[in-house]
C-alpha cells in the first residue's frame, strides 16, 4: 500500500510516547504524549473541537475528543476508565507508547461566533471536550463578550480540571460558577444541578452562544432552560460522542440521522440535533 | 462492440485467469446453489447460472480482513506497525448488473467522500469487471424499479449479452478494449445493438407481471423516507418482524458497515481485523459504559431502509442504495425484505 506521510495518520496509527500522567478524578487520568516521529511532532495540527482515534496496542482503538488547544498547549488526552480499551490505557505508564490517528471531525465554529457572549455549560467529564474552546476564548479574550463557565458534577471529587478552573476564575472577564449535586462537608460553593446556574449567572441570550456538553439527562435539562429563556436553537452548540470504528466516515457506526458524527460532527448546533431525529 | 462466440468463452476465461485471480458464479455441488466465488479453474465459471446467493462485494470488502498488524514490545517499548499487502488483481466475471451497481455504490462511498478508504482502494484499483446482461429475471428481482438492470449501462470493462448463438462483447474501458484485441475478437455488425436491445426489452417485459404488487412503489418510498413521512407504527411493525440476524446486510450489494477489532496472536503480534457488521445488531451503536442511543429495534431497522432509499444517502452513492437484487427478500426470516417494506409504506398511502 502506498500511504504518504500525511495520510499515514488517517489509515494507520502513528506511535506516540506517553511523557506524563496526571490523576484527575476517580477513573479519569490525563496522558501527555509526544509523537515518536519528530517531524510529525512539529507538524501535527488540530482544530479545537476535533477528535482522534487512539490505539492502545494489544487492546484496540477508541475515539476521544481533544482537550488541548492548538495554540501552545501540550498535547494530551483525558480519558475515563470505562471499557476494555480505556482500561488498557489506564494500565500504561510513562514511556509506554500509544497510537494516534487523526485529527478528525469539524471543530468549533470560532469565526462565526466572534463578538458574542460565550456560555460554557458542562457536566462531569463533559468539560474535557470544551476545554480547548475555553482556552481559545481566553487567548482571544477581546474577540468575545461575556465568557461564563457553568460547571457541575455529582460531587466535589468528580469535578474535572479543578486547578485549571481556579486559574480561570482569577482571569479578568471570566465568570465561573461551579456546582455539585448534593452538599457535602468542606464544600462552600453552589449546590444543585448545573442548569440551575443559568438563573444564578443571569445568562444573557442575545448575541450569545452556548456550548453544552455532558450526560444526556443534564444536556436535556440545560437545553430546556436555555430555550425557555429564548436562546435560539442554532446558538446552542454541542459536541456528540458515538461508538466509532474508523473515524473517516466509512464504518457508519456513528450515524445519527443522515449525518455521521465523525465527518459531519462531532460539533453540532442544537438546531441540527433536533432535525436528526435520534436520541442524544 | 465485438462478438464472442460461445466456443470462445473458455478462451476468454483462460485469458483472464492468466492475468487475474478469477471470480465468478460457481455451482455448489451439494446444494446446487450458485455462489459468487473464486473459480479454482476457469471451467468452473458458469455464465448461465442463476443469480448467485451471495454478492461479489467480498472481493473488495472481505467478510473478515486483516488491515494491519503490529507488534508492541512491553519491555523495550518498541512498536512496529506493519501495513497489510492487500493488492491481488482480481477479475470478476458474470457480474449481474445489480451487483455491478452495488460495486459502483461502494466506489462512490469508499473512494469519493472526504476520506479515501485505502484498504478498499487497494482491492479495487486493479480489477477487471465482466458484467452479464440478465436475459431472465429471477423470482425476487426488481432491478427495473431501482434503475440498476437488467442491462449494465456503465462501470464494466466488458459487458456480455447472450444473443443466442454468441455473446455480444461490449467494452467499457481501455482494459476491456485491450482484451478484445488480444483475443482477436471480430467486430459486431450493425444489427448487434438492436439484437441486444431486444434481449433487454424481453427481459424487462418479464418483470411486469411481478411488479404490479408493490415494487413499482419504490420511488414513492424514497419520497416518504426522505421527507420523514413514514409513520412510527410502520417502523414498529417492521421492528417487531425483525429477528436482528443481520442477514439482509450480509447479502446486500451496497451494505458496507464494518467493525474493527484488535486480536492478539500467540506470537506476540496483534492483528487489526475488519469484519462485516450490521446496523440491526443491538450492540451496533453501544458505547463503553453501556450507553446505547439506538436500543429499540425499530430505531435500528429504519436506519437500514433510510440508508437504502433516502435522498441524503443517495447523494453519497449518486443513486439509490437499493439495487433491486432482492436477496434480502429471499433471506429475511421475518419477511421484511425491501419489497415488503415498500408494501408497508404503500399501505400507509393507499390504506390497502
């Protein structure tokens, strides 16, 4: 097979070395990596909102959204130990190798949303795919209006990227609201489901775009609240996850309605999601 | 256009067998069924056999295929990635026009979208395709309703039409013309295309008594599926009938969903295996952590018919996904092959 260097990362996994492992929350770790091939390490370019297919040698491959921002962030993946392949990743150590194919998917539409307020609403590990977008927004702070993060998890132990959120909190022009489902000792912040923060934050709906990512039940509650306040369906953006085998629009496992999450998504507006006619 | 005398057919097949791995309709000795299969010997190919039970799609999209292997040494952390050598030039002989249309759907889907499927391309690019005009339709056939037969208008290197005393040998590519030249075939006379048309017309006329039931409603079904006007009750009925066996997908010339698994071998290497898959299986869209967005069977069933007939999917194939071969009609234990689904949609419209 004649596979050129660039195409290599499409059909065949390219090896990368795990350089650092960070514990995040229970069952979630962040893996920093660099490509074995120095040329690829220099040139591998992604857009915020895309995903890669990650091979764990001897176990298989899974699709994972990219938490790192293309602008100056170190490459890393944050992954929950949830199935056969991700548990094999969690058994790896620094110096072990993984395989990467990609990047795939459309990415967030930053050009189209310049000048607007950005509302990030995340539940649990739903913050991972939104991370790169938040980093981008902060790097280009003057391009946007208010930037608000509404983040919730079941408990304080299940809040992702807490040190990073504390950093963001200190940034001027970045409003942060964090909540947990039930109160617990040592927690002084908000209590309740994440959609209740929309009221507390006095979220604007004009000239506003909301990025929503989290489990289906949270997604529906948040969308309901935002819509009730008058935010239009095409101003609500989400990134979807599906079972994927190829990442390049061929295996069809990720089909939703007439679209494929891998090539038409993973970033959709709620307006699009509604017309797909399938459960999220 | 050339003429291939019936006595010259073995010479033509031997010509191909010398240059390609030869595949064609082969009779299974025990069941008497026809299968599209590798011909151990050119004489095993039966151009006059009934439509094969299986589709030729496995020649470009094998049931089970190693797409790469790799070896990862846990101690040295050394990883070797070994792409598979897939190129084996094949000649497919006796292709029914429906099956040829299926391959053309594959071409547009695997090669013509945003990404090229390298594994498919490796199989496809060195192929020689010989289509065969269907002079008589088989009981389940409805290619006339899906614009895919009984005569192949495009996509072949050679198309053969049985004119009784000889085959009309039409060439559709440089490779086809070269074959005619190397075989020293005589040019066909001016009456040849008229005789071919007569064969095709007679074949089409034979469809008519069968088409009255429902199959002619396919274009209405396309319309209904595309606009989302098929009632939920209809999908529920189809879902209840579905055994979730996947047979329809496996016999379909245009079904191309696949699964990929990494399989560890005793020698320490891992094979990445791509296998056929079916959207009718419950685990098809199930994610790690057991979240399954497509659990009810009717959600999965309508997916397949949407794929075969909706306009948005037709845009990928540049034609409807259904090629009218009728194999799903024959294999479905729940009696919801394409023809019956079209009937169900027709009943919605006409009420009877």
